[in-house]
C-alpha cells in the first residue's frame, strides 16, 4: 500500500469540475485498495494570470516538479485571448518544467459505442489507436518574432528529440499490434525530412521487428476518417499531433471521452483530458468527466505502477457507459457529477464482488 503526492491544477472553465471528478475517483481507489493520496491544488492558466499575473506561478512550478503526478483540468477562455499573457503558456511551461516530451492519446471505438460516432459503422467499428505526439519541440517552442507587418515562428527539431519520442512509439507498438505509422511533411519541410530519416534509421537499428509505415500529414488527416481501423500507433511532431489527435478524438462520438498522458524520462507525468475549457458550460455540471477519469487511469498505470487499480477504473468507466449513464454530449441526461458518482459506485461494487 502506497502514499502518493498528486498536484491538482483545476485551471479554467470546466477544468475545476472535471479535475474534481479525478480527485474523487482517486479517493475511492485509495479507500478500496488501501492507498493514501495527498492532493495539493495549485493555479495555472487564466485564473493564475488573474491572481498572480503569471500563467504558471512559481509555487505551482515547485509543486509540480516535486509531485508523483499532476492532474490538469483545462486552461483557456475568451477572457484572455488577446492579452499579453495567455493561459496556454502555462500549459507549455509545465510540460517543459517537468521534462515531458511524449503525449499519449489513446482512442478506441467499441461495438457498444459505435452508434455515437459520426462515421459509418463499417468504417469506424473496431478502431483502436494510440497517438504519440512530441511535446517540447517544433513551432510551439521555437523562437517567435512579430512586427506590424510580419510574424515568424521557428520550427526546430534535433535528432535526439525525434529519437526519444520515436522510441516511445515503437515500445508501445510492441505491447499492442506491432505497427507504427510515422507522420510528417517530408515532401516540403526540412524538419520533417530530418524526422523521417531519423525514424527510418532508428527502426533499422533497434526496432526492425515492428512494422513501420510513413504518411504525409495531409493524407493522414483523410485516412483517419476513411480507414481509421488501419492504424495502431501513430507518432508525429508537436503541431501535427495536436491537430490529428483532436481529429481522431471525435471518432468515438465525443471529445469528452478521451484522456491523455504526458510523459518524460522519469515516472512523473501530467494527465489531462484532451478537451478544452468549454467556458459556455462551465459551472453548469454538464461537463463529461470521462476524459479526465481515463487520464487518471493512465496516471495510475504509468506514474504509480498501480496496474490493478488502473484496470479497475477503466472497467468501471466502461460499465457505466454500457449502462447508459451519460452526459448530454453522448445523448444522455446525466450531469457530470452523476456520471462521476456512478463510476465511483461501480469501482466499489466491483471490488466487493471480487473480494
């Protein structure tokens, strides 16, 4: 039985609501399996700009660096769109501070959920992919310049940056269906040429047992909606991964269903749903907490190595979805807190049956 220190960054919009669901689930996991979770709530994003004039305050940074894992709700909102400081700068800062270079976004479409997908059943049923996005390079972290008439964003990648995220993808594929699709724009962009050359060499030297294919980012966008079942692990650079993973997220029927894990070289990680802050529904108990709860399951698995507990949370989520306890984005009538409570009850019920 362990004791773990978890930093919670509720953030903006619906962030506090979904983060609270994650904390609640961990408390139940702790009760059922005998663990102690210590929670430390800190500020990030727009709310931190308002209170600290800094989207990533110093005390938040200190706490995140020392934590076993971090749960993030969401950042952003129209209130801060045109300000000198933007909430999203806090998100980039925490990723950099914690050395998180690989973002994992799993997506699957189960038979029981396929009717919620915007795609035809025969196209999307059985889709099951993991998108591995490089997090600390590319345009989002390059030098930026701005004059009255011109703006530039520098895109830089090193061989080492490509190698380390590609290794994450190849290792993940070995535990799945042994196939990696590397996405770039090597027909136009020099950093993409470096990306492809590095992935090819690494594959030849260390991962020749894994099937490797390459796709250009524009054609990949089409393939994700015309043949999503073709893909296992998809690895790509920062901006391409940001866009493609959001596209893939709608395949199960709602962006609110999907979580993510941002990992580095140590066991530390940042766990967050892939949806935004949705300020239009903030405070109304309408937000779907499942993306956050899926993220918490990954937290248990990757940062805390609590595999049984992670499986139990995933199973509870699936069971509640099967029972039809759903928020409005999935065609249901339940509130976010009702879905959260149902999943917590399912964890307890399943543990009692197993005992």
